[in-house]
C-alpha cells in the first residue's frame, strides 16, 4: 500500500507496545485504507460487484449493535477538521476494571460512579462538573446545538430517547460503502451518532484524501442536508470539501421512506426521482444494512476488542472483506503504487521511537487498570439485552 520497503512491527509479546503503536499510527492506517479503497477501480483486475457502475453512489450509516463499552467521558475533542472547529468525539478507551488500583481507596458508592470512566477520566465520575477548558465547552455546545436541530427536525427517523444513557457508554462503527459493495470508509463511533458527527466523518474522509461518489443514500438524508445548509457559515465554515458535500445528490431509499414527513422526501430526495435515477437505478442501496447484518452475528467477538486494538482490527477485517468482494489479492506487493494510488501523507511511526518517547513506566502501571475481555463486561451488557 505504501512506498516503504521495510516495515517494523511491534514486539509480539508486549501488549503495551502494540497499543501505543496502533494508537500513534491510527491515522496512518486509516488514511492508507481510504486512499486505496476509494480508488479500487484503478486496480487492474478489480472485479467489484458492479464493474460498469463502480463508485456511482455511496451509502453511509452507523451500526451500534456491535457495540462495546467505552469511557463515559463525552468531551474528548478532535480539531483536525478545521471547518468544524472542535468536535466532541468521545473517549474510545475501555472503562476501568472495578478491581483497578486507581479505585482502591475509594468508597463503594464513588467506585460505582468512577468505573464508567477510563484511567484518564475516572475523576469525572466524582466531580462531573470539573471545569472544562474553552475548547471542550465549545465542542459540547456545538454538539448540543446539533442534537437540538435533530430533535426539532420535521422527519424524526432516528429518535430513540430511552437509550441515551446506554449509548453514552458504548461504541459502534459508521461505514461508508460504495454501490459496488466496497467499504471505502469507516469509523468507530463512540456514543450515538448525530448530524454533526456524520459531517465530521465525511469531511475527515475527504481531508485524508478519500474520494466520494457524486450521490449518497442515507436514511436521514433530508435532515443531514438541511443541517449542512443550516450550519453553513455558522458552525461549518466554507471550504472546497464542504462545498463538495453540499453539491452531492442525497437520497432516501424506498425502504426508509416510511417515517419521513417532508414532501421532498418522496420527490427530489427519492432514489426514483428522474434527476437521481442515473445514480440509483438498478443499484443496491442496502449495502450498509447487509454489512451490518453480517457484523451483528459477530457482535460477541467485537465487544471484547478494546481501543486501540479495535482500530487496527476494523482496518484488517474490512480490508480482507473488500479484497474478497473485489477479487483483489491481499498479498500483492506495491499494488497501490502499480495502480497509481497516492501514498499516505501522514507518516508511520516506528514502534521503537514511540516507546522511547513515552513515559514507559507510567503507562506500564496503568496497563492493568483497564477492563478487558475477561472481566465483568458480559455481566454489564446483559442489563441491556
Ligand atoms: Zn467498484
Ligand atoms: Zn476516557
Ligand atoms: Zn425526511
């Protein structure tokens, strides 16, 4: 996938070195993935399902069924998408184990409050009103505005009020799938997904060099497009990528039209409207549902994977699934270079450098504090089944 001749991989017996390596390189792996798969049509011999209509449209959606427990802290920000300012993306780390040494001298009542948080954030369990910096305050305010926009929107497709507490503590993934059934982008979504987060994911995808087809099917396409227009020059600053998103054709497929009340949801925002038919006629707009149905079967396995392992795991399983869908062989060196696919611009950090630049001792101590597959996760999940 890259121009590199050699690649250094972490010491296989040290979990800590894996975690730090995957965390530091999460962006590199994702950029490599989306650059390659959004250009898969350039690969010689690619047999994606709709060869003559490759990348005609894309479908995006969020899957929360393959959820796992994450830290309850909601204010972690990403500021890499400049048009949007700080985006509250949530903390993907696993919550503390109840046996964690960090909770040793804390009363049972407080322990129960803290155990929903990770080692970095458990103090928020005791003092939920810890004063945040201006960036997180801004990010939270923008997130609330987005939720309010959705709550008062005419078509309320995704409303699921009772579940708020549950979603606050779980992560699923969002996927961008092309009509030719290739996963071109994905992201772990910590807590429930809203319009601001969807905009962020799509803009981040474009910033990292991914290519999006001209038309998109999404079950809340009307709300999404209304949100983009409403927030243009307000919380979303103009840029070529924002303009690109505004110029796409958005559609709600016929399977999702039921709860829509806007008149345009059945006309200009419908896949069968004459303007949209060239992009959707004869195309499968159920690619996300089919993918999610497959991953629902694997939910027990996915629950046990924690960040940042989860990031590299999704990268690999989606890559192999795409390889099988397109008949592109995964063991073909320099395939991206041979197919004129640009290499990633972010750099790959070698694990020896990462280990040297971190406070090894401190991390090593905290390592045993995080809940993992062998802990009380199953028990906690059962209350939601
Ligand atoms: Zn294709
Ligand atoms: Zn956290
Ligand atoms: Zn609608």
